[in-house]
């Protein structure tokens, strides 16, 4: 049942992300990824609300909203929550390593994937 809840939420989130991206392109054009920026910022804000407002016993709602809807909307929100959690635990160095490593390794991975795609 939990998998179904995440699946349904993820579909809703992905459709919402697609809608925001289409709207952003219509309003601002293709020059700057306004839609992705908006989704990442909004998703991070909403993830903090979900984490703070849903009690630990609300596992079904957390799975649907945080993992499903917000995970489908933007995984950046999960990244942001993980980084904040590390920071709030007093693990500033670990948080910095996580943020820097995530950004640098992800950029390296996408460059490697693009290069591999050109070779194939």
C-alpha cells in the first residue's frame, strides 16, 4: 500500500512540475530555467512545511506528500531537507561536504553521461 501511495503522489508531483515548467517557458522564454528554479525553491519550502507539520505518526501522509508529491515535483526538496537536518544536528562540516559533493559529483556525472551519449 505504501508503494501505491508514493506512486500516486509522485505522478501528481511530476504533472505539477511539468505544468510549472510549461508556464515558465510561456512567460519567460527558454533563456533561463525559471521553471526549474521555481520548482526547487517552492519544493524546498513545501518540504520543510511537510516535515514540520506532519507528526511522526502520519506515515501515510508523509509518504504521499513528502516522498510522493514533492519527490515527483522536485528531488531538490529532499536534498535541501537532508542538508538542513545535518546542519541542525550541528554537523556543519558534513552538511557542507554533502552539499558540495552533491553539486560537484552531479555536475561531473551529467557531463560524463552527456559525453557517453555522444559516443553511443
